[in-house]
């Protein structure tokens, strides 16, 4: 295409500069890509990047300008020392298709000049400008997918089409909007939405970028819910100096490795991973058929691109359907088309990093009834395959481990998991609410009514605990008549959670009366011996709750200090009329 961009815009291009912001593997800190961002727009006389693009759009110069900007961006990208190992994320204005001079194939020519592979470029498409008719998001995405470019949806979750785009045209990458990430560690609702979006994308074989991460807490939540990649000021601000782009960001990997609070290290998944040989996405179908002939035991083949990144899986049934249908073999082996038949036959498959929490992997698998397994990557490259059978085996082993660690009477987590939870709270920077429950006058009840009825009372309280507290609460049985609960990220719901605990105290006190004889209920006490074997009146059963609030800025939140406060408060709670004591750690 002959570019007819007016000279004044060529002058503007000389003023404009390109900054790059790294996109990292969230588990290892290894750089995966850089996003190109426009700079010096003020010096060129524009209030914002958006006003600049609005101006070239109004003058019908958007495509011509963008093409020159691509040349400038790709040229500077090649100045990064490690550019051959990176992807380049390039933002597209979705109004390009409206331009009268739009033509195909120009990006490919630029890449050929620099000897850059097509799948190095990832076009970011957002819905900032809603288009009607043929010029819609689906058309734009389909165009670049047909050209075999990597496609990313930017600002996902706040656009017009949302999930419909994931259904109609599967992008390669999803960049979750900053709205869902900002202070996500403080807002349970945001975390639920972030997790939901992430897991849906992963199950469709889409890589997820947590974009706009600005704090360590946000980074760790994104890691926990299963995001593959991370970008934001906490990693590095955009820089026009290509020398500042590094292969590894050790400060990020150090944080992830240091913070093991939420990672279940009880399993080493490497022993379950099968190293199934891969095929390149542009492999000829004759080679694919020969592969299945030689490896008749194989039911799937992982498919990768030129960067050895997984694209999906090919199932043997898909090949057999062709081979056993009329003219199917001829259609399959017809290589006249430049389009990759193998890519069209490739089936989406969930992808998880080898460092992912095993509980995340299990959840990804469990949420998809048709899943054959999960592709495992290492530093974004294919590493192996975790089959459905292997994941089920891991799940069974995890259930056995959980059964060993739970209280046999109430089936609630026991002391080992309680200790782990308090350790998490002591090393975290998040807000926690911890509560220690102790049944009042339980020994006297046991002595009069027997251990079997005592066990029934314990089970009653455990059932109330399960039903009265929301799912996000950790609920556990210390042993005997002592229980423990905890919840984190409670900024929005603090008062509600405290009210839930008060309701537990009231409900147990009322419901437990049914375990007494009518005479004891009417008297309001029972006669039993105290620890010195003296006859004494004991009030009916109740429960005391010692509540401790730990704020994100709380200092010296050691395990010893947490346990001491809860223990001291337990005694205070027993003397309170409400049977509840509450304090905050400063």
C-alpha cells in the first residue's frame, strides 16, 4: 500500500515515541511480552492519546497513520535485546475498518522486513468505540484471526459484548479490566468476579493477563485465582528506554516464592504429568495421520505455535471422523489451501502453569464436565499434559489427606489446618476477622447428661456454624467444646460478619435447651460437681465468642500474639452479658 499520509502527520510521528511495558509470567517473573504505548502526544499538540486518534479518524487518515505507527513500533521493538523471545502487544483502534484506504497484508510486509514471525504480534482490541453493521468487534477479530495473528481482548468485563465474544470468536488472550483488580484483596465480590472470569477463560484455552496490578496484594490474589500473566505499575511503569526491559523480574518471583500462604504444596504434580509429543499448528495433515498410525495408543496431541506455546489439543476422534467419511480423507489431505487445517481441528483446552496451586487446577477441571485434562506450561511454553485420570487420582489423594486432618466427630478441619490458617493471617498484609468459640458449662452438662449427649451438643454447634456463616469463612473444630472461624478481605462486610457471629451465639443458646429435661429448662440451671467435687448450680449451655480484628496495617501480627489475645478475650467473653468480646490488633 502506498501511504498518502500528509507531511504534517509524518512530522507528528517524529515527535511521538513508543514506550514498552512488560507482561510477565505471574509465577516465575519471566518476561512474556511487552505492550507498546504511545508517548509525547502532548508535545505533538494533543490533550490525550484518544484525542490524537479521534483527529486522524475524523480526517479519514486513521489507517494510514496507524500503519506508519506500526512501522515505528516494530522497528523500536527490535531494539530490545531479547525481542526474539517476546510477543509485542499492539493496540488497535477498532475504527480502522471504516477507513477507505484499508487493505490487507501490510503488517505481514513490515514483519517480513524485520524477519519477525506472525505470532510474535498480538493485536489488542477493545470496545472503546462501539461499531455497528459489518464493522463490529466480531468482524475485526475474525479478520486478524484469519490472518493467523494473536488476538487479545482488552479491558474485558466493561465492554458491550463481553462473554458473547468469548463464545463467538475465541481470542488467544484476555486482559481483565483494572476495575476488577483494584483493591481486589479488600473486596470479596470483586475476587469472586475475577475468579469467575479467569476460570471461564482458562477452560476455553485462553491465556489471562491481570492488567493494571499496582500492589503486592493484588498480584497475589491474581496468582491465586489462576491468572497466567501480569502487567502493571507494580511490575514496571512503561518506559521509552528499551535497555530497561529485562528478561526476568526477580523481585516479582521473590514475592511469589516468599508468599506461600495460599499455595497447597502437598502435591508434586510433576509425577503425574505426561510428556506427550506436540505438533506444530501448521503441520500438514498427512503428517498428522501418520503420527496417529504410529502412535495408536495416543488419543490426543497437544498443538503448539512457533513459540512453543500451547494452542489446544487434537483428538484422535476428529481425525477418524474424517478418515471414515466419504471424501473425508481427500478433504483432509488437500493441502492446496494456505489455511491451517490442523488449527481448525484444534480443540480448546485449559492451560495452567506448573507452579499453579493444585486446588486451582482441580477446580478448573471440575467445572468442565467435558474436560480431558489440562495442558501444563512452564514459562508459558508447553511442558506436558495432566490427564483427567491423573487429576481424579490427585483429588482422591487430597480427599484422603483432608479426611486425616479433620475432626472425626464434626468433620470440620482440625488443628493442623487451624495452625496453617493462623500462620497465613500472621504473615499476610490483608484484613482478617478471627473468632474463637468456647461452649460455656459444657463439662457440667457432660457429667449430668453423659458423653453421648455431649457429642450431640458438639454436632449441633458445628451444624449451626456451617449454616450461619457464609462460604468464605474458614470453619474448624479445635477439639472438645472449642471451635475456630476466620475470614479475610472483609472490608465491605465487617459489620455483617460480626452480626452473623452474634446470631450464632443466640441460636445455639436457644436451640441447645432442647437437650435438657423440662425441669432443668424451667429452673434454668443444673446441679453438678465443680472441679473440687462440690455440688454447684451451673447455668444452661451457652457459647462465648472471642473476636479479633486484624487490619491490613496491623503491626506485629505474630502467631503467639494472635493466640494470646484470643485466649485472654475468651475469659472476658464469658463474663460479658452478650458472651461476646471484640478487639482490634493495632
